[in-house]
């Protein structure tokens, strides 16, 4: 009887773990948007190898969209995106659960812009509490510099404060700006 219970429990544990998906947040630039097959492809720097790689993933009717995108049709090649995805089928298939268009981009259909900035710090001035982030603009294909200020309300992840950041650090920033100003105010900075 004990042996039967043990085998039954092992079988249940095996079933539970065999269907478990690995989840990851993947950030990169869209290189393909295939609406017919519900597939996105994005280019990113691999966290393991530090080399550029392409990640392909499926979107489903359950995939949620943010950053002004309401569906796959609102995304375009060149958009910077942040995707929450599950990897299953022995690590072969990615399924997007949430897709967020980033970096203040809007598509050609006029979707609302977002306030996420991803790039490398350039020209950090700790005494003035300002920094410039250099990022690729998906709209123009050119490098773009975004000027940011920080204040006492700015939150930090991966670094305790502005003093712990340096030129060349890769960061993502949640930021706001008033009246199309050239300077954004950082509300949250995450060191990557």
C-alpha cells in the first residue's frame, strides 16, 4: 500500500513539473511581426552569452498589450519592446503573455506613446542630478539621446541611488515629462 501511494505521488509530481513553463522578461527590438502566424521576433543581448540573439515567440488571444499597443497589428519592426513570456515544450517555444511597446514610440497608426527609456548612461552629472541616456530610436533608426533629471521621489532598482550609477551602465527608466519638454523626470531607474 505504501509503495502504491509513493508511486502515485511521484506520478503526480512528474505531471505537475513536466507541464511547468519557464517565465522570463525579454527586452529587445522587433525584427519581425507576422500577423498571419501570430509570431514576433526580437533581437536582444543574451543574458547568458552576452551576444546578440533572435528570440521568436507566439502570441495568443490571451496575450495582453501595453504601451499604446492594443494588438499585434499595432506593433512594427523596429519597436523596442518588453515581453513577458513563458518557455515550454522543452525550451523550444516561447509564448508571450504580455507585450509592452517601450521608449516613447508610437506606430504609424498614431497609437499613444509610452514613457519607458532603455539604453546606456552617457554624461552623468551627480551633483546636478541629471543624466543622458543614449538609445536607438525605433522611429528614425538613429541613436537618440534622452536627457533625464532625478529627484527625491525617484526609485532605484539594482543600484541604491544615483551615486551608485556610472557612465556606460545599461538602465531602463520610467519617466515623465511636461508639455513636450526636452528633459524627462525619472520616476524609477533600473540598472540592467
